[in-house]
C-alpha cells in the first residue's frame, strides 16, 4: 500500500484532534510534533518537513481554527491543502507541440524502469487515439533495444531502431524524421541509463536534447529509493532542465519520501506514477487526490474514473435489469467480477474509499487468491447449475468441489453468500448508470457491506 506507514501515523494523529471541542495552541503544537516525526520517518527531506510544519502551524493557530465549532476538522483541512501544495498543487499535464510530432525524451538511471515506463506512456497515449513512435536510443545496455521492441509489440506500437552500432544522436534524428514521414504524432525517445550519473551520459543526453528539442524531458525514478530518487532528480534537473518526473513502483513505497519531496526540492512536477507492473498501470499524478488518500479521505474521483473506463455501461444496465427481475446468474457474477478486476487490484480500489485506512483494510482481508478460488468454483458448475443455484444438492456440490480443487465447505459458503454478492455487484454497477453521484452511493454500500465483517469476496 502506497504511503502505508505515513498514512497510518497521520490518521492516528488527527483522530485525536477530531474529538476535541476546542483546540489550543498546545494541542496544535503536539500534533505538529507527531506529524514532523511521521514525515521524517517517511524519508521526507528535512528542509521540506521544516517548511511544511511551519506553514501548517502558522495557519492552524489562527482565529479561523480557535473559534471553529469543529477545530480538529479545520486543522486536518489545512494539512490536506498544504500536502497538496507540497506535491505540486494541481495536476501537471503532458505538453503538446503546436505542430506534431510532440517529442518526449525519457531519461533515468538503470533499474528505475525507464524502458517499461516508455511503453506504458505509449499505451496511455494510445487510449487518447494518438499514434506514438518509440525510438530505441539505448545502445549500451545488453538487450535494451530488444526489450523496447517486445514492449512495443505488446501494445501494437511501432519501434524505430538502427541497431546498437549507430550513434544515439543519429538514431534520435532519424527516428524523429521517420515519425514525420509516417504520421506519428508523438515520439518517445528511450535514452541510455547508467548505474550512476557520469559526464559521458550527460553529454550524450545534452546532444540528443539539442538536436530534437523535446517538448518534454521526463525523468523516471524508483519511488522506493526515497531521498536517493530526489537526489537523482536534482542532478538530472541541474544539467538537463527536466519538465517532469515519473515515479515508478509507488504502490510498493510504504514511506512516500520521494513523492512528498521531489517537487519542493527540484521544482519539477510529478507528472505520472506507476501503480503496478501491468502495461496500463501508468497514471497521471493528482496532488490533491494523493493528499486526500494519505489522510484517509479516499479518492472517489480516481475510483469512478477507473470504473467508467473498465466497466461496460451496457452490461451494467443489463445486469441491473436482470437483478430487478431476479434473473441474475453465476455467469453474470463471473462477468461482473472480471470487469471489477480490470479496474486493478481490489485492495488498491478499496484504498480509494473514504475512511478505508490500514486497519479497515486489514479487517476486510482482501485476498486475490480467494477470488481465483471463487472463479474456479463457478467455472466447475454446469450451465444449468449456474442458471439455477437452487438445484445444487450435496452430490453436485461435492462434484464441483472436486472439479475446482476446493472443499465442499468452500462451495457451500459461496452459494450461501451468493445473494449478498448480488447486492454488492448491483451497487458496483450503479456507478456507471448514475455518474459520480451513483458511484459514490454504490461504493458507500459496498464499503458498508465489507465493514460488517464480510471478507472480499467470500470468507
């Protein structure tokens, strides 16, 4: 879980303030001391922490807080706004050239995930009906060109290469010309990395930069390296004038030091983050949404956007019709489960719900393997059994358990809770039919069901 340690600490601090009818300057001071320690333990830059605490304290001891009927909530709101500003304030969008193609230069050290991120960015652009060209300029790392070609094939994006004998500057020039001649509106240049920053690397990057005049210079850094990532970003920015940073492996970064420090230290906005290994795991970075998630307020907008992209509206509408007429079957259940899973790992989705802190997620016990077992059970049923669960007698259940590699108890549990799952899937599907309002209502219902001790999907 991203920011797990920091989120847990901050939520504990502010839970104490919420219950207070009055908040004194001493209360604020004590809370800020705990916040300061939490941020330092999260590997946030010391100067960044000092400035952040100073700004929050200055606002939190004012009349607005002291005279409020809900002073604790006002303090939390101040922290939320300052966290948002710390990470950049607003989303920093990708630049676009006045005349195509838009040129994006990908930079970074070896091991940060630069080549795979290049493919993920191309996939994201394809979703917007763009035609990106990937240019292989890393001629030094063994199999780097082949890796980019494999990535390109997986997303059906063209890759331009002149092999590993040609000069990278010439490859970049020829790749840009190829894009112009073939109607590619984006050129993404995968440059060479090193294990460390050296003069030869920077000279080559500067030459490519001078030739292609990129609209974006993105640095790919591993979020899990904390302050090292910030130091790398500063070094690259000093010599290349970066336009943005891509943080990889943010889903594994339990501390969050890089995400909270990089903008304040370097001045470069975080433009994208990766939340997994899949090719569609690259996401735009929204400082306000991330601040809200850190403080346990959820991220409904991102969750609803995922639903709108991944859940088929027509199928959702048909599902609601079937449930109204009591026609919902195990086949429908499998189909809906597949759509929900396309949105991403279940625990990441639940993180986005307001109030879903570390403790709540632990109580729910999300287990992807359990979902796989449920799917195996349903797929072991006959067509008639899926359509009419009421015919599932003991002998049928015994056969299904053997066919799915589970126990009869597992099968009994699934059948017993099938009605509960139908209600939950109806709430999930309502996200599509009613826009953000319906999404909030449906997800609130889902959270309520899970909060009552129901394991996801079956326990």
